[in-house]
């Protein structure tokens, strides 16, 4: 396993060009199963989560490979396969395959999901929705077994606007005759992107971004070339890092609409932010104010996927901040590591009360999940001294070679590969 060695204290200056969003590409890859022609997803990065999804497609007999930044996917020869525990443990998004497997093969067998350790992450909403579409579901010890012989269109009222469940329902309905209505749908930009993608493939989806999505079933989909929406969480992470360290950063290809709540918080903390088309510029002197109350929630509220990074920033902001995490039940695991670095954070269930300190101090810290890991890198970048960040494999799930991007901005960060270290020891 790799680790980062970070010498904190440098200001961050420069430009970053954003690529396709991990959380858009994953459901799009799943959706490719519904299409029996080649699809090209443009401007994608080989993030570890993305590579795991392509591995599932390849194991099913489909083709999936990178050619520069283009991800080619051809599922014409894909055959039914149960998605086993080994794959679902390492990537929760395999649960997003339920809908497309049902649409393509009329059945699905998926092992219980894994992914980020940020709470129980149940799948009852997915199951209830599919049952409304006539899918018979049996839960065995290992698998969720779905029989879609009688898959039909219908009206689904989601009990909560779950992102994954909304995506699954859309995909189950794309090739299903008739009109399927999904009420209380999630409104995230990645849902709109899935709609745009399906329509580019010849499907008929409307309403995404609002409460109700309507899918008119079509007989088949055709191939296309498509550029998924930009990664708003990667964008927000780099903005937060620059805000925390001080400096000036320009983001190109930015999904500014998707970032609005993050921009508002960073502005209220004292950053100067300007926008021009899809270009966003942030400058910060590193002296930040508190955020009185920051509450995460479904889009357009503040994204839970930005909560840890902003908490790291608030740990050195002037005054007291309160964060309330309403989406996931266990998303403060990283806090113990910030405390090792000198942060003053009091946890009470889903709330964190942060009293800003003047400086964080370098230490040896370990990431346990993706965005918590990004928060620890943020903390290490602004701390005084040299920190070691373990658990880099979690960070690699959502940021491609983050150390290279940060080095270009002036950070002092290197990846130490354990393999390299072992090889050197052998040679010696
Ligand atoms: C997606 C994102 C993730 C983000 C989250 C919320 C991807 C690959 N992942 O995850 O990065 O943090 O949206 O924006 O796109 N829930 C249930 N039962 C269900 C489904 C969900 O109780 O059947 C609960 C979850 O436990 C959680 C909340 O609903 O507390 C939100 O989950 P959901 O919107 O489904 O998130 P994901 O799709 O898993």
C-alpha cells in the first residue's frame, strides 16, 4: 500500500482542468450494458473505482479499455453473470448494476454491496422500487437475486431521494415497454447526466433535475460518443485545499451549477471567487472565518462528499463552526486523525462542533475512506512539518494521481510506493 509524505505550509497556485466525474462515469458504465453497440466515454480518468467497474464488464464478456482519455465500452457480447462478493465488496457501485442487468438480461444476481465505510448504506429503497416494476426479489445469504421476467413499467415513489436508487430505476425502465414515473427522485447533476447520456443513446428520459423523472421505454439503444459531466467533488476538493493553504487557483471545465453550495460556503469563509463560463477562480490569503452552520443534504444542499474536506479547512478557521451530517450516519471517522494533528472538534452523533485553532501540526495519519482521505491530505498540506498519510488506496478511488495535480500547484507531496520500497530493500 502506498503512502503520501507531505511537507505542509506551501501556498497553492495554478490551474487544474477537471475531467469526467467518478460518480457520473460509474452509472454510465453500468448503463452501457443496455446498449449493444460501442460507446465512447470521453475525458475519463482510470480511477481505481472506474477500473473495477470496467473489470466487471470485461468479466461478463464485454470490452472496456482506455485509449488516451477515451473509455471505449462495447457490451454487445456481454453475457449474464452473477456479480460476486469480491467485486461488490470493493466497489459499492456494482449495486447500480441491478437496473441495467434486469433491463438487459431480465435477471440480476448481485452480492451485498461494499464501498466507503461511512455507514450502513442499506439498499431497501432500490429493492422496493424494483418490486414496483414487477421484479421478484429473493435475498439469500450471499446474493440479492432478482427475477425480472415480469419487469413492467410503473409508478415508483422513492421514500428518500437516493442517488443510486434513482439511477437503478431509470436503467431498469429504459428498455421496458411503457412509461415509468419515478417520484421523489434524486436531483444531483449526475442524475441529469445519466438522462442526457441515455437520450444520446436513443432512449427517452425526461424530468431529471426535478422531483419526477419519466422514462418511456424504447426497443433498443445505439452507440454514441459522450463527455460525462465534470467532477464537482474533485473541483470542490481542490478549491478547499487552496482556500486552506492560501494562494490562487483556476479551475477549467468546471460544473459551476453543481458546485454552488460549496462556492457559497467558501465565500462566506472569506475566499474571493469569480466565475466566467466554465472557469472558476479562487483566491485566499489562508485566513478564514468560521461557518456558523453547515448542513449536508441531497442536491442542491451542501454535498456530503465535501463535508470532510471543508471540516479540515474549518479546523483552522477563526471562530466556532457547526457541521451537521444528515446523509450518512458515520461520516466523521477522519476526525480522530485531525485531532491527532491538533484540531479541536467535539463530536455528538451526526454533529461536529469545530473550534478553530491557529495551526495544525504534522503527524502520521491514516485515511479510512475516500473523502475522509481527501480531508487528511488537506490537513497535511496546511500543517507545519512533514506528515505521512496512509490509506492512499482510498484516495485513489476518486482522485487520479492527486499528488501530481498538487505538485503542479506548488505543494510538497510525494507518493511512496510500498512495492518500490520493498524492491529497494531487496537490491540492498
Ligand atoms: C451516491 C454517491 C456518493 C454520495 C451519495 C450522496 C455514487 C457512486 N455515490 O451514493 O458519493 O455520497 O450519493 O450524495 O454516485 N439509503 C437507504 N436505503 C437505500 C439507499 C440509500 O437508506 O436503499 C440511504 C443511505 O444509507 C444514505 C442515504 O440514503 O444514508 C443516501 O444514499 P444514496 O443517495 O443512495 O447514496 P449512494 O447512491 O449510495
